[in-house]
C-alpha cells in the first residue's frame, strides 16, 4: 500500500467541511491534504512529541495521547470521520479502539495491511520469519508492530462487532485496486482500506 | 538586544471599575515590551506571569545580573522570538511590582491601601491589561501565553475577547482550582495571617510578616517540584552537622526551603500574596464566562461567543510530573475550548521537574511553541 494511494482514496470519501479525527496522524500530511482540499476541521492524535512538533509546524491541530488508552477525551459523535491509517498494526486493543472510533465518529476509516498476502506467506515459509516490510522497523522484540492480521481475520472481526462496511478498496500488487472482494483475496490482496459504520 | 531593558509605568487617569463594582482611582500598571510592532501591528504577543512574577519577563535591568523570569523563553531566536514578535508583559493587578496593589499608596488617604484594597479577580487582572493594550495601540494580538496563573489569565482574556486574539497558549494551568489546590493556598494564607507582624494587614512602615510569608512560600515550593526531583536533589543529605542547637535546619531540603522562603520575602508583599492567591482560588473560567451577572467581555452570555472562537487556535501544554496542576486539568481545558469550536492542540511534556517545569524545561516548550506560532502567520 503506497501512502499516496490510500490518502487519495480517503480524500474521496471525506465530505467537504466535515469534522475529522486522525488517529496516529504522524506528521499530519494526510490531515494537511484534507484541510487544503476538503476544507475539513481536523485534529490529529499522536503519541510522539517529534510528530506533535511537525504537525504544529504544518498548522495542524494535534492532541498528544496514547490512543490505546481510549478516546474518552471526546464526546459521542463529535466527528464525522475518525481515521486509523497505517496504525492498526501497533494497537494493543484493536477491538476496543474500533468501538471507540465508532462512538466518537459517525464513520470510521481504517487501513489494514494483509498479513495473508502471498509474499508475506512465502517469506515466512522460506525464511521462517516475518519480513522487514511487515515489521516496518526494529527486530521482533522492539518493533512497534505487534498485530499481524490477515484480511480474512479483520473482516471476521468486523462481522463479530456488528460493523458494516460502507465502502472498501482492496489493493493488489503492481498498483491494481478493487472495490469488491474477489476469489482468493486473502492471498492476493496486499492491503485494504475500509469505511465503516455501526450496524443500525 | 544588548542594551538593558526597563519597566515602564502607565498611569490611568480615569477610575478603574472592578468586576465586583469596586473602584480603584489612580491605577498604575507596570509593563515591559520587547521587540517591535510590525507595520500591520499584528505581531504582538501578551505574556502573563504567574503568582510571584513581574513585568520583567526577559532581558536584563541595568546593574542586575539576573534576567527576567522567562528570559529563557523570550528573546531573539527563542520560543517567543523578539526579532519577529512584539512581546508585552505587565505586572498583575494586586501585585507588588509596580502595578497597583495593597502595598500601593491610596490617593484618598496618602497611606498604603493594605486590606482596604478591593479584592481582585483574574478577570480584573486582564481588564487592566486591556487598558494597557489600548494605550500601546494594539488592537489585535497574535497570541497570549502564560503558565500557571499566567495560563488562567490567558484563558480568561481569550474567552472574554476572542476576537482580540489569533490564539492562546496555556501552560501547566487549569480552568478552576480543585479542593487540593485551594487547600494548599489556604495554608499559605493562614501562615501569613498567623504571623503577629501581619497585624491585620497593617504592617507597612514596620517589619513585615516575614516569618509567615516565608512559610507560605516554603509550602508553595514543595508543590512546585516533583517528589522524585526533590529526592534526587536532596535525599537525606545534611548540611552543617556540628550545629548544636536543636531544630535548626540540618537537612539539605530544609536549607533549600529556608532559602526559597527568605528570597521570597525580600521581593514580595505579604498582602499581595493573600490577594493574588485568593484571585487564583476564586477563578472559575466556565462560570465566569457563563454567569448571569457578567458585565465584561465581548459576549455577555455563553453561546454567543462560539462564532468568535471558530478558527481560533489554542495550545495547551502540561508536564507529566506536575502534581499541582495535573494533566487532567489541561485535558479539561482542551475539551472546553474545543466545545466552543476553537481548534486546540495539546502536548504533555515528559519531565521530572514538576510544576516548575514551565520555567525550567525550555527545550521542549520552545520546539512546540515555535512551531505553533510559526504556523499562525496569516
């Protein structure tokens, strides 16, 4: 999943002038884009002070917090969209967080990297280890990436939690994008991004 | 700016009416400014001092080796960059460093006011500063910033006059004191009043209640730093062990507090301590901007101010080891102003230095504040 590809899909989904919360917003580049092109009222959440400083320098409002400790700072439905992009893999309690996202926001947007993707399986099969690409940084004992979830497992979780998929994009290797699921997608899809709502 | 700075004084000709309805005649306001206003006159930043601060926020006074109380934060290339911003700081109403307070001379009697000085509020403090801004010809400020009681003033001023400011910066502060915070202040006030030299506030021209005031300051200093810092700095170290007198300070921490207490009574008025700590305890931002008998500010009732706060930016900073103004109180500030549609950022700086970190932890604050101010440029 290339950030640019995910960012532009998220941008298409975000309604102009909506209120957006971006969890694990990094340096605020996605929010900057949404503020500029969608005129959203956005706030980012970050745990790292370096990123806080970068967000502020980009003119992005940012809140320093550990999102694993919940979103109790925000009232129910205070946002139109709550985004969790390229962050799910570091979350200790993903179910709790997804529920929180759909408490404070009308919709949740979550991107998922598919651990079931064929290349990851091959790496495990031949090398007996998780690839650096999946782990992003560090070694097994100090990488922040602690969740290795397949597309299949993630979709199962959503079903269990009574969450509806409003829209989705499935990323194929070499740049292809699908809007709906396909045969063997748990093997062939690199990652996906979902717009979610609580079942009504 | 190598040349020394000095404190200026504004004399208000007309009577100043406090929020309580009381009147002060012949009000004086001590202030300092650093840097220059730009041609649009929109680069001013108002700095608010804490309980024991003064108008002397930065640079040096002639012949004084000690710079102003926030010199590490204000100056060329610093958090509040005086090459880019016109920085203003004034002494608070009720204080004892040039602005009218209980130690000032009452023009009606020719004697110090003492307890005949009317009680003051945080809102009164910022109203005085509004007069000062008018005098300086500043109609719009890039920001207003302060720590501790300075943060309370920043919140009050911003909430009362949102259209005056582009942003606010509130550090290690709260919208209202908790029972514990009031309790500590009350013990400090009782220490002053229990000193026979206090004499019902009437001690001017005599020895002031130094014993009581220094005890009050000692209590304050315990709350300003963290337990960990105190332990690391002093532990159980002793000093002057062959002193035979009983109950003489022997632990390092005792000497430290003693020193802090004595240093404070040399520069601070005991009655000002009572007036200002009371103003802090009585401060309650939410009720003050929503109260029925509100007579100040742009918007008389809560709700009508919301549009003015839209697109305004706020920055709230807390410190992990500040147990006097814990992080939760900063969360509450963010929540409240976000509810009024301001766009508020929050950072919690990791430090062992406790509440005093707003005066000592310069690097983290500088990075955060500079980035925040840079992005405000219209």
